[in-house]
């Protein structure tokens, strides 16, 4: 065949491909906009057309999806279509329904796949498989098990007290709290005598730095899962920031793999690796963040600080007394301070997507079709001004004034998939707040309320302000 004829045929083929692609995309757009089961729900048209709308705010704007969702609710109301097949709610009553035990909505596999822990209790999408896994894991995280761990928790907090009080310069508590919580969870999960993050110079343990570097990779992987295989074969200089994030994430994995594979030489090592990776992250960051937010607000308000110290002195007149979890729980103002710290730190801030079952669901007065992804963030509950007047104001007294607020504290989520380590978290929080405010005289150094106003959403909150620095000395009374 003549070259000219071949060229004409190629042009015809390309032309047909363009026509059919355009026709396909046009039909797909029309279906999603006008004929989809969610077409009656309000929201941006672009969000109805493509999930890249969400990716733009998560990846290219850098963890700004949570901010944008809040703006969308102000525009469209209590329910917004935020994706081709996803609805986001901001009604606290809906949160209770989505995450209730009776709902049994499955986790959205597409969202949780980016964490790389598919076989862990956290990563399992199917409710029944997750239930069986939780029954096994709960043995290690129920209240009885954590009471047995209390001595280790106290020893790590005591070590932190000694380290920050002996330093001549202020301590960076962003890293200090994370070192302590990482030591606790690593000791519990791996029975590891080598859990010595608190011994790192300036508390800057390499693993913690790698976690902070790699965390923003999550949304890139979720939106563009094909990108990692490409980046992994490119020269480092060409991979840019993604390459650095990937290297950091791999180092985190390798550290946990080494611990798992050395201690558990069995065919179940990969499952244990997935559990270990999820527990290390979930068991360290939320508690550390709650401490950062809480300590800042307490130390920044002399009246709150003074009342907390006075109540702790009254409850524990002996400065060197052992402060047990059960005794600390009986100090009402301490409990209120911790709850307010959890409310304002939120736990995991991302909206946790669930898939509606085959019978559909009734949410916020709407009939939601089967297989729809529904989501809601804890931030939408904690910042609700009807339930929590002046939600951005740290006011522990609100928890003493109303016993009904407990149902709206969702820092550990709700329902059958709530945080497995909730008992450990409470024990740690009581120990950190009780011990440190009883035994230390602490002052903020170069801190401002602006440091904790804004945050980025990378599943965990990343505050954009300065790290919390504290100058501490041992108390004498």
C-alpha cells in the first residue's frame, strides 16, 4: 500500500478514536450530571463529573479538601455531592447513623487502599472480616490489657518528665510527645526493649521525621496509584518531592518489617506487618496531637492552668505519688481538659468514607441509594456551634456543665470500626496530662494562638503553625 494511503488510513483511525472518545465522555458526563441516582443532590457540577475535583484539593492544593468541604456546606447545605458517587454530610445526627453498629456500612476500599495495610484490622473493608480480626486484636487493647501496660506508660512519661525538665533550652514538644507515644506503642506491639525514641537527640528520631515526610504521599497514591511504579524506576533527581516522600515511606516500612520478621518468623508475617504499620501510626499520632493542642491552650490560659494544677494538688498532695489511671479518672476537671483537647485536635480529621448497603439508607431526610459512598469528618461534629457554642474556644467547663456531650466526642470514631486503641489512648492521655501538670512547672516559649488555627488534612491533622516549645522545671509543691 502506498505511503499516502497508509497515512490516510492512520488519520481515519485516529479520527475515529477521537470521535468515539468524545462521544463516550459526553455520554458519561450527561449520565453523571442528569441521570445518575445522585443527580438530585446539590453540589459543584465538576465534582459530579470527576473524582479529580477532590484530588485537586487533596494533592495539588496540599491537604485542603477539609477546608473546601466546609465551604461547600456553607453554599449547598447539610448534604453535598462531592464526587460522582459520593455524598458528604455535616449533620452530627448523620454521623451517628453512618458509624452506628446497626448500619454496618463497609469501608470504601478505594480510600483505604492507599495506606498499604489491606489485611490489617484497620484496612479490612468487609465488616464481617473486620469483626473477626477485632475480636482477636481486642485481647491486646481491652481495658484489662492496658491496665497491665500502665507501668510501661508511666515509665515513658516519667522519662519524658525527666528529659524536658533537665534541658536548659526549650523542648520541641511536637517531637517529644511523638517519641513518648511511639515508645509506648512499639513496646506494646513488638515487646521491644529497643524502643528508645525518647533517646534521640532533640527528640528528632529518624522514623518520626520519615513519617512526617511520607504522610502527604497518601493522597497522591489514592488519586494516582499508577504513579509510584513510575517514580520508583526514575532517577532520584527526576522523581522530585514524590521520590523523597516514597523513600521516607519505604524506610518506615523497612523499620517495621525488620521488627516483625525478626520476632515472628511465620507465614503470617505480612499480616502482622500490616497490623504493625497501622498500629504504629494510629497508636502514636492522635495522642501526641491531643497533647500538643491541649498543653498549648492550658498553658496559654492562666485560669485553666491554675485550676488544673490546684485540682491535681488536691487529689494528689504527695508530689511523688504514683498517679494511676483509675485515680486520675476521678479528677473531674482533668477529664474535662482532656476531652476538650480531644475535641479540638479531632483525632483523624479526614472524612471516613463508607459504602451504603444493598437496602439503601435514610440520612438527613434523604433516601440514599445502595452502593453510594457517604462520608463525614469528626471535625464537622466537633466544630458544630449548636452542640459546642464557640467551638474554636478552648473551654473545658462545657464538659462539666453537660453530661450529654460525650456522645458528640468522636475523636476515636464510632460504631464497630471505632479506634481499636481507644483504651490505650485514654490511659496515655490521663498519664501525660496528670503527671506533667502535677510534677512540672511549664511555660510556653514563642507561641501564639495562630499556631493552632489552621491545619492540613492528611488523614491526621498537620498544623501549619510553629511547633509547640515548652520550658520546664520540676515542681517543688
